[in-house]
C-alpha cells in the first residue's frame, strides 16, 4: 500500500525521511490549500506557520476568504468551472504548485471538484496531503529542522542506514538524544 518508514533521532527527522523515501519532494515555495469549513479553525495555526516559514499559500475561494479574515497571506486560485483566472487547474498543470493540502470530507460542498483537483495533483506528480495531522506534522517538521525554502535537506537530516542507527542506538543506550 505504499507505506514508508524513516529512522531518525526525532519524529520530525524520521517523518521527513519517510516522505522523501516515498518520492515526495519537499516544497520550496508554493503550496495550494483547500480546507473544509469544519476543519479550518483547527488548521489555522498550521496555515499560519507555513506562511511564517515563507511558503506562498494559494487557496481555493472559501479557504482564501478564511485566510484573509485571519490575516494569513494567500493568493486566490479559482475553480476551473468558474471560468475565472488564475485557476487551480492551470497552476497544477503548469507545475506552479509544489504541494497540495486538501482537507475535505463528506461535508464539503464540492466533492466532485475536490476529487478532480486531487486527481490532477496526482496526475502531474504534485505531492498531496489529505490529513490534518500529517499536514500539521509536515509544518512542524520543516519548522523544527529549519528546512523551509531552498535549504538542502541532506545537510540537515541524519541520513544513516538502519544498521548504523542500530549501532548508534546500542552505543547510546536504548535511544539516542535529539541533535544539538
């Protein structure tokens, strides 16, 4: 089913390694967010954190309105069926988006359109996060490890083979401390 594991001295290190092991490229700048109304207030701190880390947030119509109301910088992208520009489809197909965070559920108003956007992201190889906890851990991991923007992850992440992790763990006891 595509599960990946990442070993590391912290959950943040291991989580980002698992993402990269599953061929997800960490975004350098541009993230599309579309958050179902019932989930927005829970996710506002994560959206704020992504913005503070320097990511450019693109948002669907209602999500953009929510972000504006909460003082979170964003750029509105329209649904293709509206005929307005710039459109989500245009940005995804032209690879102007590096990550899609779409948190929708059975209460979403545009279930078919949301599916089409998720499908388009997958078709164009744009990483897609559909879970609030995963998106929050992504933001926390990038912030904790200082990987926002154009930073090279290989200089920050503790890249070791599993045997090297076992050896390090044994030499330091049952677990080893976080990096200084």
